[in-house]
């Protein structure tokens, strides 16, 4: 692979990593936002999750359809929470890789001169 191609690939990787870092920063801003905390963190992740768990044992929600619906709703809570946590982890990893990519770029550019 030519040096120019290697530089281009690293630059693309760096841009991708920067997008992941930006996503993580956005998630952090959301998690600190008062309205997000009230509606999503407390309202959805906590209160709604508890409500759904309690409904699992409610005699009025024992049909297979109701039980499946409750599980689907619980899964939805987990999926959103996992998505946000994954954005944070990927952002941390990308942030660390940006330094390595910058070092590689600098080395390749020096070799090209």
C-alpha cells in the first residue's frame, strides 16, 4: 500500500473515531440534561421498568399475549439503555485511538517528505 493510501485510510479512520467521540459527548450532555433525567432516566429506565415488572405478576396480565407484551416493553428499555452505554464506551475507545492515529499520520507524513 502506498503512503498516500495509508494516510487516506488513517484520515478516514480518524474521522470515524471523531464521530464516535462526538456521539459520546452528545450522550453525556443528554445524561446531564434535567429533562432527559426526568423523562428518560427516572421515568423510563426506572419507574417504567418497575411498573412493567410489577405487572408481570398482576392477575390481569397473565395471558401469553400480555406477558409477551410486557417482556417486549422491558426489552425496549434495555435496548435503549444499552445503546446509550455503548455510545459512551465506543466514544472512550475512539478517543484513545485518535492519539494513536495522529501518531501514525505524523510518522507517515514524515516518511513521505
